[in-house]
C-alpha cells in the first residue's frame, strides 16, 4: 500500500458507528464492534425491540449474545429509536429486504426509509455501508441518489461501500471474526475506509472492486446453496420413484470420494436468506438476456418438498383408514434449522408443511408442536398446541421431525415411538434415525424425503 492510501485509512473521523436495524444482522455486528472498542449506536424503529435489547435481553436465540449485551449495553452499545441520540461517522444499514411471496419481488422500502433518515444528519467525511442483501445495482441506483439529497457528493463529501453479511444464525458472533469480509466501494477511498473498519473485525478483507460485485457475492453464496440442496431433493424424489433410498446412495457416493460431496435431502430449504435471495437474483436479472433458470427451478423444488411431505403423509394415513381430520399429528422442530440452533422461524419449511396439512383437512385441535429452542407458548400463534416431547409422541398417529437439532439424536427415540399409535406414520425429515429401527416398533411406517420403509413386524 502506498503512502497516499495509508493517509486515507487514517481519514475516517472518530470511531463511532451507527448500525441501522437491530435484527439478526445488525445486532450481532453491533455487539462485535462494541467488543472491539467501537462506540456503537443501534438504531431501530421498533420500540419493543429496543426496550428488550436495552434491558440486556436478546430478542432471538444467538449463542453468547446475552453476555455481550449485559457487558456493553449502556456503555459502548447504545440501542435507541431516535437518530437525534446518535453521534456517528460510520453508518451501517442492516435492515431487512423481504420478498413479497405473492409477487416474488423484493421489498426495498425499509432500506429506502433508512437511507432517507440519514439525509438530514449526513456530514462531510461520513462513511455509509450497506450490509443487507439487495438487488444488483440498488446501492448505486437507489441508495446513492437518496444520500445525494444531502448536498454531498459520493467519493468527495461522503463515502459509500457495500459489505455483505455472510454468517450463519446461531454461530454468527464467532463467524464475524472468522470469515473473510467482502467489501466493494463506490471509489477507492470508500473501499479503503470500509476495509479499515472490517480489518478490526476479521483478519482477511477482500476488496472485490465495485458496489455491484460486493452485492453479488452474497447472492452467489446463498443461491449456490439453494441450488445444491434443490439438486439433492430432486434426486431424492427421483430415487423414490425407482424404489431407491437416496440417503444410503449419497452415503455410498460420498464415502472416500474427494470431490463434490452431495448433500442429503431435507424437508425443503428454509430461513430468511435462502428462501428470498434466489428471488432477489431473479428480479435483478429481469432486464438482462441471461436468466437464472437453474436457480428458479431449485427454489420451486425446495418450496415443493414440504408440500410433498404433507401430501405423502396424508396419503399414508388414508391407506390405513385414518381420517386426517381426526388424526393426532405431532410436529417436532419449528425453527428453520436445528444446527447451529436458532429460535428463528422465518422461512421455516415447517410452516409450509403445516399450511398444507391444514389445506388437506388436518384439525388444529389435533396438531401438536415442539421445538428445543422455541418456547411452546410461541408455537400457539401457528395454530398448533405447544407441548413437550412426551405428550407429543403419546398416541400420535403421525410424527414429523422437521429440523436437525442435535438433541434429537440423544433422545430415546425407540421408547418415544413405542408410546405413539401402533400404526403411526413416522416422518424423519432429516434422516436422523435408522429406518429399520423405527419400523421394528409395532406397525410403524417410516417416511422421509426420497424413501419409505414399511414395518418389519409380521402377524
């Protein structure tokens, strides 16, 4: 780095940071920055969210978050709903970019509103960083024109960069320090200022050369994962048509083979990112020649799988002359994933499965739910009866394991299943249990994505 660039790295003002949006992305980054010595203002329009955080509690499950909040809230981390309380030189926008699931179009109104709120306070030399996943070109074409209303010019009066968040829920705080941080700036100075900030967070910072390049990196990561899992789920359905067990075939294909590990199938792909980022890419490509057809097909396939599971369950109940309207159904696992554990139900395929069960006639009075992290009382809003594992399994006509929490492997599954109905349908969404063990109990039938096993008992 030449001496001129070294001077630029020092030209960033005080180390006061304002993070706009205290959801999963913003709150985890806020506490890590506070831990690194920055004074951080956490700005959110949700007063209840701010009150919870200000009391030292976390509004969602995230490993170690409670200890960070208790250590820094009120000192180096100031949650607030008022921009007037903020004294910052660096603004990091981390508000949500949801997708309207009716139109499949991304909603950018929250980013636009957050950006507009900065216009009256933006001063010369400030740095603005976008952290949210956005359509390609949004930073340059929407955010910058709004910030320009301040009278300042990008690259001269203020500086702007994009640095995508790429952590996994439940393990975000350590990953912020471990993962390489990606930055892309409007100009060289913007990139260097963002790089200086994130070099305090992680040892590796990669400048990808432009705002659009940095925007694309997050989309590349998440759409690739969705396509990979979509492939596994598609092959699982094909294997089932051939009477084959996809899981056992994947284990054989991957064993000792050093290239291209195939994922096991799953009950769809959920979460706040993987369910929406493919649609953000699709929308970004609406005006260009090449369309992300593989990405679109994978997303549709992953959305179909929980619907397929519900329909498969209903068909199997019918085969044993059980009315789905009267059947006791127990669903275990409502968070969109179990490992690393989280309380986040956004984009959970369990909710999609539940909706299809309701469409097929399942009665809310007979659907029980359990999650190792989500409180039972919180499940009631989804039209299920929150309960414990023992009550859920007892006399159940159908049991559905919908996430991969590690505690499932530690329970005495044989005893639990033995307390279910004799001809129970056991749906193992994540292939956590050996099918022949399950089917050795009473007349239990085992179903999963890509395979089914009949009871091994005779007579």
